[in-house]
C-alpha cells in the first residue's frame, strides 16, 4: 500500500521532467478534452436529469406534512444536487467511463509496445501520454458538473410539475430560497479534485500494466474501483475541511 | 559501430545476461541469434535504453550511452530507429501519421511539406505508397512491419533495431521483410541489429552473426562461417532448424557437404 503510493508519487513526478514542447502538449490536451469531455456529455446528461427527477419525486413523496410549504421540495433538490449529487455522482459515472477508457487505452499501448516506441524515440511517454489527460480531465470535469447541476434541477422541475406534486412557481421559489453561492464553488473544487484522482489513478493503473489482454481488463477494473474509493474518501475529507 | 562491453542483467537475482561483449558493425546486418528465452530481447532493450543493465557499457560510435548525461542519451536516441515485434504502431493514427510522428516530434524545424515528402518517400521505399490513409487495424501483419520500418527510418536513423521482424509472418512475407531490412541497411549504411531465431534469416541476411545461449555469447562470425562452427550448442541449434534438416536430407541424397547443401538451390526446397 505504502509502496504503491510511493510509486504513484514517482509516476506523477516523472510526468513533469523532460517535457515535450508546449505546442505538442496543448494539441494533445485538446484531443483528450474532446475524448473526456464532449464524449461524456450524453451519459452525464441522462444520469443527472434522472437523478434530479427521482430526488424530486422521492422528497415530494416523503413531505406529506401540510405545514411544510411545497417550495421546500425545490429547495431540497437544489441543496442535494449542487452540493453532493452533481459533483460526486457525475465523477463516479466518469470514473466508470473515463477511468476505464484511460486505463484500457494506456494498458493496450503498454502491452503492444507503443509506450516503448515513444521512449525509444526519446519522448517522455508519461509526460506525452498522461499529463494531457490529467489536465484535460481537470478542465472538463467542472464543466460537466455544471451541466449536471443545471440538468438535475431541470429534471426535478419536470418531474415535480408533470406529476403534479407542486406548481412551477413553488419549485422556482424553493430553488431561490437561501441560496449560498459558495456551495457552487465548493462543488467545483470537489470536481477538480475528483478529476485529478480519476485521471491520475487510472493512468497509473494503465501505464504500469504488465502481461497481456487479460491484464489490460484487470487494469481497467482496478482503475474504476480505486477511483471510486478515492472519490468517496476525498468527498468526505473535503466536506470535513471545507464546509 | 556499436560496442557492447560486459553487459550484465539479472531479474530478482536470476541472471539473464551474464557479461556480454560484442560489436555491431556499421553498414551491416548484425544478427542476434539464439533460442527463445536466451535474453536477446533483454539485451536489445538494454542497448536502446528501455532497460538499465546492472553492469557494463554501451558505446554508439564512440559516444557512451550507459550512465551518461540526459542530453547525450537524447542525442543518441534520436539516431535510433526500432522495429518492434508487433509493429507497435500507434493505433489512433493512420499509416501516414504514424510515419510522420517521429518527424513531428524530433524535428520541429521541418516544414509540413518537407515532412510530407519525407513520409511519402519512406512509405514508397517500403512499398506502401497507397496505404497512407489506412488505420493500423486495417492492414496485415506484414504491412504493419513495413510501416514500422518506414517509421523507424523516417528521421534518417543511423541505427536500426529489429526485434524478431519475422515473428507471426508466413515464410514468403518473412523473406520479403528480411530483404527489405537488408537492402535498407546497405543503401543507407545503417548499423542494423536484427534479433532472430530463424535460420532462414541467417543464410539470407547474416552479414555478422552473434550467437547467444543462456545469456552468454558463444560465437560470432558471418553466414559462411556459421555452418563450419565447432561450438556444440550452436551446432545443435543449427541442426534443429527445419531448414537445415531439409537441406541435410538433400545432402544425403546428393552426397555433397553441408555447406554445399545450403547453397541457394537447397534453400529453395
Ligand atoms: N522485465 C522482466 N522481468 C523479469 N524477467 C524478465 C523480464 N524480461 C525478460 N525476463 C526474463 O529474461 C529471460 C530472457 O527473456 P528475453 O530476452 O525476452 O528472451 P528472448 O531471447 O526470447 O527474447 C526470460 O527468462 C524472461 O523470463
Ligand atoms: Mg524476444
């Protein structure tokens, strides 16, 4: 465990020495941003819209006390999605999608000697392959989380009004009650941290794959499980420190 | 010329290379011959710097590679081209982009047009002038090796390393790839090192042959001398190959010497 963590740190450090030209890394970063960001919009949209809808319906189901105003539903949907569901669930979904593709891609490059081919050309493969992925993830995760926030609140709105649990006016009133802008900042900080964890852990798992196709699959699985555990641990630590 | 001096390497206390000293001559096809698991790939990886030997030194035309400053290593690396066992093409790039890649990375001063001309020249040289837009997943094993060769020679490499260029190829394609490597070596005066366990390659392209057995160099010489060797392990290796067995059969029928049997007509059986 300690040894693995040490190796992980050495891996992170090796990315930062002997870097390629900035123009090359920038181009690589843009390519990765498309893979990580644009290609995840669909799944993130679906998941967050449904999470918003389900949250709204379930809160409405539990709030049968007539003394509590219906706008509370909107308020609670907002608090839950912005603070926790949007950043954390989105990152867990991305750990599955992005993490497995990073680990699988790097693992395949390793076992088919593509990583060695880069090294023989005198290219620092860690910096060329991994650094752009991590930077791209740290840029794209927050954007996807903002999208998730918007869509889950919208999902809650649609579910709430269509099912007749409350009126549109009540929902909007709830959304606007006691709004704390810092919560959005906090959620974005979380998403950047999660992005780093997912991309770095998955890269580490993929980059050091040894063996054949079986090990590439194992590296992908390991990347996803380890990323999710890291996300949940970090979620707890950040909540304890920053809230 | 590449000089390898007393290279030793062990994994977890298990010695794989036990002090290998040899030279690879300029402008020649140098073969590293030996059975599977004798440490040929490990030696090659030590030479190109993918692995650090425990002991020993490697010199490229007088420049020491092992334990040297990063810039000198980098300078040597830029002169190295390598053909990997499976081709190791970047599978997100087309054949053209694969060949262009080292130029883009290593010679940023080259203009786009110069790069395109060079890539087209190299692809033509390996006989793939029409495959530039194909993806690696769409081409055959032999074509992958050709692209690998084109990518290796694109930046005008001084040293070319090939790890089992024949593995996974049918005999006819193997011979074509061997010939291509041989021609390119002599055309551009490259110092070429080819790993093989194939006697076909030995008689075909072996300008200089180094025989490895269990992590030691037991013999070196050229393809004419190898059949008269007195080293028992090498003799056994040669006679276990189907080519030589077939040649020997003809030999017994025609009552010629072994060396005579490996003349061109015997090889063509
Ligand atoms: N990275 C490694 N770690 C441990 N053992 C290795 C490693 N690479 C090669 N070996 C061992 O070294 C020996 C020689 O391997 P290799 O050079 O690949 O043989 P070959 O001559 O067939 O190319 C084998 O027994 C192999 O198990
Ligand atoms: Mg080998």
